C-alpha cells in the first residue's frame, strides 16, 4: 500500500444554509482545492445521508463534480448514515493507497434544515431497525437516553458530568468561527438554577436539550493524495496513517452488554493498529458527541481511559482545551453542529488544521498525532481515523 | 385472538434470533428460511427506558415511554411502556397492540405494563 496524505481542507459555516445541497458540498471543495493549490483531481467522493429523502435530489456526486467543473473525474456518493464522512475518507484512502488514483477529493454535505425539526429527527430515525425499533417511535435521542440511563447506573456518571461535556464543547465552539452554536453556557444555567428546567428541558430522559447536538446544514472537505503529490505541493505533511471500521448489531437491544460500544472499540483498535500507535500517543481527538454521554463512552472505548472512568478524566479537566488530551477542540457535534453526512469529514478537517498548527485560539500546542471517531447508527457502524504530522 | 411477536429458531443449531436475520448468527450454516418461528414470551424484566418528548411527526401524543425488556427466555426486545413510574429491573408483562399508525398502515408491536 502507498502512503496517503491530507493535502487540502475546506469547510462551510455549520448553521442553516440557504443555498442548494450541491453547493454546500462544492463550496468547501473549492476552498480545499485552493488550499492545496490544485485545479484537478482524479476522483471525487461525496458523503451524504439525506439528499434523496430530505432534499429530493439523487445522484449528488454527479451534480457536485459538474458544479466544480471537475469532469471527467470519477465521482461516487457514499452513504453510511452519520458515519458517511469517515466512510468516504476511507474510500479515498483506499483509492490512493492502492495506486488507482493520485489525488482524491472527499467532500461531505448535508442540508437538514430544509425540513422542520420533527421531520429531521424522523429522517435520522430511519437508521434504526425497521421492525424491532423504528415502528415503536424509536429515534436516535431515545436510544441515547436508554443507553445513558444504564451508563449512569453502572458507572456513577451523573447529570453534572453530562452537562460538563456540553459546557466544555460549547465553549470550545466559541473559538471556532464555523461552529453552529455560538452561545456561552454555564452549569448554573443548564443544571443548577431554578430556571434550568426551562432552559434545559428533557428530550429523552435522562438526556436534556443541552445534551443533544443541533440539527445543522454544512459541508466539509479533505483532499487526499499520494506522497509524491503531497511532497510536490509543499504543505505540511499530514499522513492518514490509520483507518479502522467495525460494525455491531443493527438493533441496540441485541448487544450482549448494552453499555458497550464494541464497534467503537474495534474500529479504534484497527485504526491504531494500522498506524502502529497506541491511544496514549494521541495529542488531540475529535469524538462523535451527538449526545454528551457518547463523548464519555467513546473516550473509554477508543482506549484513552479505562472503561467507566471517562467521566473522571473529564472532571479532572484532562479533555478540556488546556488538558492532557483535548477532546473536541472544534466544539464537536455538540457545538460545531452535526450535518450528518459532513460530520466525519469535518472531524478530519479539524485534526488536519490542528496538526498543521493553524487552529488559532483553539490550537492544541505541538499536536502531532490526531484521532477521529465517526459513529454511525447508534454505534452499529463506526469509522476511526488516525493522522500523523511527519515534518 | 391474542397476537404474538416471533423469534426465529435456527433449524440447524437451535440458536434463537430476534429480530429476524437471514443467516444464523451462531452457526452461519443455514439456508434461507431454515428458521422456525417461536412466539416470544410476554413477561420479563425492564433493562432500561426513556421518556421521549421529541417524537416523530406521526405520533399524536406529547410523550412516549420506550424501553428495552429482557424476556423470560433471555431474548431482549424494545417496546413501548404504559407504566407511570418505570424502574430498571422491574417485572413487566407485554401485550401485542398497534404501536404506530402511518396512513392506513397499522404496525403491531409489544406494549409493556407493570405486572
């Protein structure tokens, strides 16, 4: 296999965007092409989940490649639910590593605010098992709520720990001009004060409003290239060194221990294994905090902390921006937002920015190894990426 | 007539599956349809639950209680709860009822009550 490098990055603001989905995918691609100093690519992957259902548009990759005047490059759309982004990066990685292509553009985009909040939640709920979950009214927040209740009982995680994740990530988002949520929050306001029940009502108890990520529009892009191209372009050499993916049962109820996220554990182990690294080597990570509990649980499953101790590391401040291992400096899904198809690419965008040392006020000092975890379904299809800065 | 939800027993090795899958998880030896449907028991213990306030648009109720129940035979099932104050570990009894209506389609599923 050949080595694969991230040579260009781009992103849109995550918010409600009033321009077409194909342009949400194309805009960050233009930024990334300019960033890399490229005008052409060999192939393009577009990560997206809801174009057909939410935006009444199919064949998105064909639309995007033409919008960017990149024809006759090949183009495919990749759908793996909320992990579509990292899945598309994996496809790009394989295309370059195999020698089939030298330059591959991976762009992820979603326009979910075209429909109302109920329809957006319903659209994401179509990921669940059609007969064993969906018909009952199961949504992603409800699966997360049931998971959280068990996790709190088993590992003594409290509502305060969950709120601490929300405060940390929303405050990180204030340092990210592209983040959806630009609102400073405090534990007082969302947990302790008499007004907190109004400010922060239950969504799927024990999860409350500020435990859930927003519904966002947005796009992000990463261009992958061979070592020869990367060296010629002269950008800092950021190597995509590890790609790991794993799946778990479709219906959450079937998992032997319902507080385990086995697909996260396995995808991370495969990613670290390929990169020849250990979790302890990581300087900065972007984890899939669609719900606050997931940042805590994933930080354990990927191997940063022992099982059941992620909330203790959070309490000690280890995962904050100035801590030993900053998690979600971008604001995560909680603060940056979660346009489902774009999220995995946006996580990679943040890590490349951090490893280049270009993250401004939220820069993690001397970050050389970065990690992302992109969580599809409720943990039934997970992709983890490991990046290394080489020069 | 009392309705049932079915688990699927592999004809080769006897492993019980819910929900249905086309290849046995345990032996991976069976051909398509080599499963016997077995009615699921109706009583079990509540593993976890949530009270959901942000419902899909076709539910015309303000909230819905959803839970995972471990049935007597060890199979776990997700269902709706009609229990005022659910508690993890409590014993529950299920009945098969309409759990969702989409236009003219009525979907039947397990609804659990305190027993």
